[in-house]
């Protein structure tokens, strides 16, 4: 008799247990691929361009010295020493600034990227205003200079025709537009790229001082700081201060420039620290400066102020013949610049929000029973 054998069910295979002594997964750390394009080569290229610009600014110093020497042979007299010092200091500052930023860009520093972006924005805005100023006033200035030369006693006939002068002015204005507008636009486009910022962050992980405040606020803070330096230089070189309908010269003018420089220094620090009081002081004092400047230019005699500074009659005649002063072009250019900056300060209000006062529940600490 055949016994029927029922097969026993095969038990399900249990998952192999992992020994406790071994880790669940052993993997060597693999560096993650960067999520952005590396722009270090572009940073080096633009850094070299900035160094070249700095060297070009440095070359202007001997040219200014040569112009000061040649001005002694002209009918208007020699260049005033204060003008020479002011122009030299300006180009030395620009030379140091561009070389410093260029070296920082080549080293992919985060602070160099932030400061270059701020400088490029202001460079572009001021370049547009300067190009418009040159286009409007330079032809008139050259025409006036030629007429003064022709009307002088025993003056020779004009060596350059009107057509040739127009071509020269056109080339000069186009070159100025390239340097003052096109070049900074290229810097703004490159340094505004997200991958450029990411490249600087990855290669320079240390948070610099430029990242402690929003970039637009950093720009306004730097404007006040550079303005303070300019006011100090002007107080020592040309202390002619417009003060509500009159020009303060000499010691009084120098003191006013230094006081205004101290105010701008405070505003630079206060805005950088996002202090609301600093923002309010800025938006109140800038319109006051606008009114004082416009009211003084309209009522006071600028030539008389320069005569009090010891300028000779030949220097005053040469200065007065300039259409930039006679047509108040520089005044309007300065007023437009300040109005634009005032509008920018109002736009920055979003970064200066007063923190809400704590509620009563948050103010009173809860004691544990």
C-alpha cells in the first residue's frame, strides 16, 4: 500500500541579517558636482580689465602735471595749485580703487564682486549723465573758445574749420560714451550673473564685510563715504561753500565742508548698519543741500567768491568765459544727480523697517509653577 506523502511547505526565506558589527552602508564620500558654471576665468579677465583701467588712471597724473606746466605759457595763466592737487588726488584714488578691485576679482573674492557691482552701477549712471552733459555743452564751449581766440588782438585765423571740429567732438563724445557707459554696462551684466556670485561663494566661503548688509544699501553707504572724502579734499583745495544764498570762503568754508563730511561719514556707517534714524537723517538733509545749492547759485556771485580765494584776473576771466558756468550747466547736472540719489534713498526705505514691539504676552516672562 502506497503511503501518500504530503510535502511540507517550504518556509519563506528570511532576509539575511546584517551583522551588527558591520555598518548598513559603507560608501566613500564622493564630492558633489557643482550646480553652477565656474566663472573664475571670466573673473580673471574682468579683473585684468580693471587693473588696466587703474593703470590708465595713474597715467593721467603725469599728464596733469604736464598740463600744469604748459598752462604757464597760455594767456589764462598757470593752473591753480589747488586745481592740480584736486585732479591728482582724484586720479590716484581711481587708480588705487580699480587695481584693488581687479586683484580681488582675479582672486575670486566675494567682497570684490560686491564692490565692483556697486561701482559699476554708479559708474554707468554717472556716465550717462556726463555723456549728456558733454553732448549738450562741449560744442558750445569749443565754439566760444574759438570765438574768443579769433576776437583777440592780433589773433591768427582759425587753423581748424568748423567741420573738422565737429568730427573731433563727435569722436571724443563717442569715445567718452564707450568708456563711461558701454564698459560699465558690461561689468554690470557679468558681475550680476548668479553663477558669478556662486563661483565667488564657493571659492571664498568666508563671509566678508560687504555681505553684512543688502547690496543696494551698501551702495548708498559707499556714496556717502566717498562723498565725505570728496568734501574733505574740497575743503582743503577749494573752500567755497554754498550756504543759503552766499558763498562761505576761507576758514569758514573749510569748516563747513568738514562738518558736512562728518555728517556723511555718520550716514555711511548708519546706513550700513541699517539704522532707521540714519535713513531719516539722509532723506531730510539731502533736500536741504539741494535748496541751499540752488538758492546760492541763483543769488550769489561765484566769481566774487573765487576772487576772495586769491585767484588772478586772468584766471577769473578764463573761468567766467566757460559756458559750463555761464549757462549753469554744472548746477543743473549737480541738482539732477542729487534728485536721482534722493529718489534712490526713498526706494531704500524697504530695508529700514522698524521691528514690531513685543506683545504683552511676549514681554512678560512666564514663570514655571
